[in-house]
C-alpha cells in the first residue's frame, strides 16, 4: 500500500539533523524555515503530502501564513496540547485513508503510532532516504537539462 501522508515531528527531526541550520539554535525560526524548505523540496520530488508538527503555543510571531499548503502542511501545537498528541490523532484518522509514515526519534511516540497502524521511521533513516531521493532527482534533472540543451542549436550554426 502506498503512503498517503508523511507526519513529521519537526523538533525531533531538527534535533537529529545538526548540520541543516548550522550555527543556529534547533528551535530557531531559521532552523524551522530551513527544515520546511528542505521538506518542500522532498515533497516535490516524491509527490507524497507531508505534515510537519512543531511544539509551541501556536505559530511563533511573524510566521507567514503561506508556509502551509495542502501538500506541505506546517502545524504548531496550541496551548495545552503537544505535537506528539497531534501526530497521534492524525495517524489514527489517516488510517481510514491509507498508510501513514511517522518520522520521530521519540520512542514512546513511535510505539503509540505503531499501535494505531502507522509506519514509523527514525529521523536518521528518514534523512538518509530523503537525501537519496533528492540526489536522484537532481541527477535526473541534470541529465534532462543536458539532453534538452543538446537539442537546441545556436541560430548562427543553423
């Protein structure tokens, strides 16, 4: 069965991915934006919608509303809830639609979403798999662009 959505514990992934926003705190707006940018590229490469969840009392001040689309959703927990509880609820609800992949290094969270029928990936495994997919896309685009360039001739050489 194909994965219908990837649910990501944003701070868990940022914590594991030290060089993504090198020199910036893991909980900074810069780090979050870098992660969202990278996940958007990955979503474009694979075509599977992604939802990334961050703990916090709603989106931090100054967070642009356009950061979230249907295909690349960015959610912040509200006061009194956690990103983990939001991921668990989403994994449970999506099971009626198809398979869901949850990305987190939180062992308790992984056990909980496994119990509702979701698949899980550690952050390290996800980073490796996503990097491979993006590298493959880059190679394919490079090959395609080279092929397309060779099909065009300069007007002076015709």
